[in-house]
C-alpha cells in the first residue's frame, strides 16, 4: 500500500513539474502574439457590447439610410445576400449524411 501511495505521489510531482515547464514554454511562445490577441479580445468585447444593445445597430443603420439612401440600399442588398449565403452554408454543413 505504501509503495502504491509513494508511486502516486512521485507521479503527481512529475506531472506538476511538467505542467510548470509547459506554462513557461507557453508563455515564451505566446509573447509574440500578445498584441494580436489583445486586439482580438477587444474586438470580441465590442461585438458582445453591440449584441447586447441592438438599438445601436438600428440607430446607426437609420442614420446611414437618412444620410446616404443609395448606399444604404446597396449595403442592405449585400447584407441580404450574405445572410442567404450563410444560411445555405450552415444548412449544407449540418446536413445529415446518408448511410450506405
């Protein structure tokens, strides 16, 4: 029993040391990407903020429609086509596969 506990204890210590080494290696490898990751994190925070406040999108689109109606129609058409494309791709990707 004592041998088994000692073995488990040694294994645990080895795993703790490996995890520490992996953390150090990850820190060194991720350093060059830090500025990109910060930018991506800020972008995601902006997207989350806007998703929680859809009135901002409606207000912005209304302002664009008032100031530049032709541009608004152009972007509306592009958005509609993009939505259709996304819907089609999502349906294609989630389509159940036939079994032979």
